C-alpha cells in the first residue's frame, strides 16, 4: 500500500474520532502545528522520531516527555503515539495534508495558493478571494507565497487547477510563438 493511501486511512480515522469529540478543527490545527514544528525548529526531534536506529520504545519515551508540554488535546497526543508505535511518523506531513482536505471539505471551504512576484497587497488577496468564492460558491482561504521569477502578475492554484497570469508565462508564450512562427517568404 502506498504512503498516500496509508495517510488517507489514518487521516480518515482521526477525522472520524475528532468529529465524534467535536474537535475536528482543533485536532487538525494541533497536528499541523506539530508537523510544522518537526519540519522547522524541531527538525532534530523529527529525525529521531523517524530514525529506525531508535526503537519504538525509545521514541515513545521521547514523545512522552515532549507531548505533555505541548498543550495538545489527548486525542492528538494518542494519535501521535499510535503513529510512532506503528512506525508511521514519516507519513505525518501527508496525513496532515489529507486531514486538512477532509476538514475543509466538511466545512465547505477550498484553499487557493496565490503566488506573486512580490508581497501581495491585501486588496489583491481580497479580490482573488472574492473571485474564487463567486466561482466556487464556497468559502475560500488564500495562502500567499512569493516567487520573484514570475517577474510580475500572479499564479493562483486551487487543487490541480492553475490560473497563470504571470508576466513570466506571457513572455514565454511570446517567445514560443516567435520561435515557432512560420517563416514569411520575402518578395
């Protein structure tokens, strides 16, 4: 079974448990925060939790020292301990992504990744948000990022659909047309 399929199963099980406990948003945000910590300043802890050199008991001991200080709900703590016990900590980023998709779907929400050449103005973010809300009929969460190679304009990605209004793509299109244009015979 692929890691993505495994992640979907774990995310679905966690989503169902969290729903029963009226804590879906909380558990999802706690799990995402812990994952972000492991990918950021807690990267050494992340390496320990994924390292097969350390046994499950040793990793559990580390988690049992870290988790009580985290302020997480018991459900999230138990889930992380279960992932450790089953040697599935490496699937945590994918589980977080899948859980977020489930939470968003249940809330009637979609996420749009807006990439611009420089920091997007709040007016642009609101305009893009309103356009996507009008097009989808759903609540839209805009996540912004900067890619200076775009030169100007923006790229908006919603799921697998990409709307490219960047200057970089326009210039590449012009270059493609010029290099592939049929030659004109001179008179």
